[in-house]
C-alpha cells in the first residue's frame, strides 16, 4: 500500500443518498384537509402511511435541464416511470414567461404562462402565472382526473431566495445569476401548486442547500432520483432489481442481495465455510454464523428504509417514535454483524477464553484476533477501517442509557444568522461518543459529517449522512476482513480455515450495480454504465463516483 494519499483515497466516503419529504401536507390548509380524512381510492393522503392503497409518487421533470447524456441512468428512470405507481409530468421552463393564451394541449406536460396582466385587484403582489394540466391522470381505482387549472404567485418566495442570493459571498455566487434563482423559485412553486413530490432537474441551483427555493420542494438530479424512486417502490412492497424488464424479487432476497452487492467479500467467506461443511460437519456452525451475519446486515438495510421513510413523512409523534426505533435497530444490527464475525473467528482460530470476549471494535481484541494475519496483503487498509468502528459501537451503546435525539438542522450564514433547514435533521451526538467522533485517527468531524454547536462543546451530525457513514464503515470493514480470512489458509486451526477462496458470487451477482444504486450507496463507475460491476478493489476501498 503506497503512501498516505492513496490511503486517503481508499477511505473516501460514498455519496450519501438524497432524502425527500412529504410536501402535500406542510401548510395549514392541507393539514386541515388531512385531519378530515383522505380517500385512498382517490389517490390522496400520505406517501408513507399504512393505508388501504398507496398514493402514487408524483414526479415533475424539468425536461430542458436534462442536457448531459446519461443513457444508463435514463434507461433505469424510464423503466421505473412505466410503473403505474409513478405519475410523471414534464414542464418547459423556457415558456413560463410567455403571455400567449392560445388553447394548446400537449400530453404529459404542465402548461405554464404569465398571466400578470389579467390578475385581479385582490391578487398577491408581483408576477402571477397560470398553469393547466390536460393530461388524463389515472388513479389506482380506475378513475381519472381529466383536467386541472390553477395559478401561482411566487413573489414572497422569490423575495426570500433573492435576499439569500444577495447575501452570498463571491465564491457562493460564482456561476449563478439572479435569473437562475428566479427559475428555481418558479419551478418549485409550480411543483407545489400541482401537488408533485419530486422535481428532477439539473441546473446550477440543484442540490444547493443555501438556496431557499430548494427547501420548498425536493429537487434532485437524475442520479439522485433513482434511489428515491426505488425506496418508494420498496415501501409499496415492490422490490425492483430490473425496472426495464420489470424484474422483482421478494423482500428478504432483495436486502440479502444488496448486502452481497455492497460487501461481496462476505460471500467469499461463506463459500469457504460451505465447502468445509461438505466434509467436516462441525463447520456447519460457521455457515450458520455467516448466514446470521448476512441476515443482520440485511435487517440493518431494511431498518434504514424505515428510518428514511420516517424522516420524510409528516412529523407526528408516532412517526418520530418509529424513526427513533428504526435508528436503534440499524445500530444494533450493524454492531451485531461485527460481533457475529468476531465470535466466529475467535472459535475458528481456537483462541483461549470465551468467544463473547472477541471484540473487533476494541483495539486490543482486534489485535488479538488479527495477530494470526499480521503479514497479509491490505492489512493496513483493514487497520484503518477498524478505527471507525469505535464511533458506531459508541452510538449503539447509547441504547443502554438514553434515546438518541434528532433536531431540525441549523444553518448559520457568514453573518452569524441561523436558520432552520426544512429538509434535514441533525443527530445530537451523546457525550460519551464526542471524543470518538473528534478523534482524527477515526476520521474526525469531517468524516462523520459532524460539527460543533456554537462554543458549547456539543456536537451534532447530519442524520442521513452519519447513518450512511456508519453503514459504509461497517460494510467495508467486514468486506475486507472476510476477503482476508477467505483467501488465507492455515493447517493448525479449525478445519474451516484449511481452504483458500478468492472469489464467490451471490445468486443475483449480475444486478450488483443496480442494487447499489437503488439502495443509495453507489460505488465508483456504477452511475456511468461503463461496466456491469464495480471492481472488487473499488468496493473494498469505498471509492465514490464523480458526481
């Protein structure tokens, strides 16, 4: 392993999955309507609630902003959009300033025109835009919405976003004009007016958290839209592995195959255990251990889906409680997977003492187990990955003392003014975990997406990014460790270690790239469609794609 720069590259973080949130009930009028009850057969209600039938995910496409060529991503998106669970409209933002009112209809588009000169004396100040949808919108019960009309007055939001733009530093403002800000405001207000959940757009303002318009709706790129749509489909109990051919799989198989896509080295160790079990009955214990390891990681991914849904849903007391439960479940399952492998390896290496003392997250326990593999290749990478486990286990251990608390994310401008972010949550780092998060040998604040609140010494971390960093840390460590113990052999320990296995595939190995994208943890090369699988080196090191 050559040089610190290479090691830094190998420990680079994956891009975190973008989160989205319920938009149709975040104003008083819609909250009041919700309280009176929604009709599941008329496609009303919430995205993330147990209902007699699901509501469709509504996607607005900013078609003129799709300028770059991404054939692989587009193919997957178009596959998803053919499902009846997805409702799609397009908009041409270049035409919203037009004032012509000729009766033109275009299927699949929302038509927007400037109607400021026709607005009444009691209208909101500023520009006014009329919108119309003449496309039939089928519901799950077979009924259809034949046409809709409405208007928007974006002046208040435009004022807010332009005020933020005027406070930008030169570096923040580089490449972005006031016209770009106005376009972003109009786009999000159109989506809100027609009750659409997700905007797929690729402009200079997309993904900018310092642009207030992006707090008004969920604006994402094509690449970021894929895991959001796939997550929605999973919440509807449709586990898609191939949207183009409508290929699906059962829930348990989906999450297990996703584990294989994220940490294929585990299957190397499983193959070694299974081969030994063919000849040595006692090795069946190690097969069971490895299957338990995979099952715990699959449960962690499933709990992550629950947490994402809870973060995105309307924040009621029950939803918040479900989210806290899912977070505990994620941490317990991740740490349980590490403990299962530690105890199994303790037994295989015939180390003295009880296997419950095999603690891979503790440096002394890790060194004791790995003393048998001191000279193997990539041991230095494994050593670096092991240092991250202390934070994950410390967060897990908080279950014995207090509930981990999430708060609305605070952003602070260069002038010291703070504001709440409508679309992010921060996790309050418990006091006993603060030192581990600060420790530079374990990544430090930047690695864990943490920051200090004022001068109080309290730390908070972006919830979704911290969560995915925990997943990344555990998966990469287990993947690398399993590669080592599968490839190395020894004759003086348990018979399960007398084989060397350097490669093995899961059942659906050909869909690894799609599964990594759909779960929101893509690896290097996944999004460009250049190859069917990311290389094992990329997966082990956690290299992320250029975004």
